[in-house]
């Protein structure tokens, strides 16, 4: 398998964390995103986004939820996507929540890099509010803390991205239960070995 990759993308991190957790990381060759691979990435994924995975059959898969579910079919480690019942829907819901926080934080990061204007500030406030609301929900309803699933990994990657890009916003001081959960799951090798470069 080949993965169009960026070390700073929380979505890529989620995919790699799943692969490491399921011990299939060595089967994935990483293709760094950038000028040299831009044309190949655009051919594989018209959205031009990472992560994009090429399967051994040459099928291009995106986005990260699809890739993570595909990876669950590779190898024989326990699945990260529970196959039925309440546990499945809870895991998928937390995946959506984690991805949604990433969407809001990545968009906010894009705005930070643009010239200041009123619309920019309004959009940033809007996205930050979405993040705060999500963290408030997570503080009240922590993701699973036993065997890790896709929901827990997604939320942990989203929180790691907040630490990486928005440490000054101080989520750690405002959501103590979530912080405790995060610190405990962060020992998982798939997360401990994929912390974004400082
Ligand atoms: N929903 C997608 C989001 C992927 C995404 O937005 N990736 C960003 C990097 S963090 C990207 O490739 N941006 C480049 C672009 O939008 O052109 C997923 O879950 O994979």
C-alpha cells in the first residue's frame, strides 16, 4: 500500500495510528505530499487531499474514515471498527466528532495564516466555538477508555492537533476529565509514536 502523507496532518496521523495499532504499518509506503507528488496525488484523488491510500490493487481510497475502515480488513489484529450494536455507533460517532474538531481546527489554522479582516475573525470565532462545544460534550461523555476503537483514536488525534497548533487556547486547563482520558490513551504506541513535529 502507498499513502500520500504529511507529518502535520491530523487526518494522516489518524490513518497511521490505526495502521500501527493493527501492526500493519510496515506494509505502507509513505509518499510525502509536496510539489514532487502533487500530480500523482491529484490523479489518485481529485480533491488533492491527504491522506489518500493506494491499495495493492491500485485502487485509490480517501478520505480518512474510508481508509481507516479499509485498513481494518488488512491483517488479523482486532478491528478498530466494532462490527455491530451500540459499540459500533458510538465509535463511529466519536470518529465523526474527532474529525469535526480536526476540520474546525485545520480551517482555523488556515485563517490564522491569512490577512486580518472582519470575515476572517468571524469565521475563526465560529470554528473555535464548534471546537469548544465539542470539547464540552467530550468532557461530559468521554470516549471509550478500554480497548481503543476508531472513535477514541480520532478524538485523541484531534486533541493532539489542538496541542500542536492551538496550545495557547488552553483546552488542557478547561477540560480536566478529557485531559486525564487523553493522557492515558496517549501511551498507545500508535499515538505515542506519531506526535506531530514540534
Ligand atoms: N475529510 C478529509 C480531510 C482531509 C484534509 O483536509 N487534508 C488536508 C491536510 S490536513 C489537505 O490535504 N489539504 C490540502 C487541500 O485542501 O488542498 C479526511 O478525513 O481525510
